[in-house]
């Protein structure tokens, strides 16, 4: 639990605030965000994954969840425009 601005917050609620903030900062450049894909640290267990998904769903639609090592590999694949 964290005490922020006079309010006691859980890790989930702080994560939800951060994810909504990141989405609001990205939207002016890329347009409305319909869905997101979460990158999950490889060390996260089921409870942590579930908590992250709940936090994201408190304002965003989660299209999927990808382990971090997989996301790195996907990002390193050659693209058609390269």
C-alpha cells in the first residue's frame, strides 16, 4: 500500500493510474487507443499477471499479454519496411 496525496492506494490502483497516463500521452501522436498488449516480466507469477491485467482493464481494453522475452524477440525480427 502507498499513501499518495492523502489517499491510500494499492499497487493495482497505482498501476492503473500510470497506464491511463501513458495512454493519454500517446494518443495525441498515434490516435485513440482501442486496445493494448501488455508486456509481462518473465518473473511474474499468476497473481502478479492477474493484478496487472486488472489494473489495465480499469480504463483500457487488454488485447493480450506477452512475456518480456517474447516481446524482445518480436521487436528484433526484420520488418518489411527495413
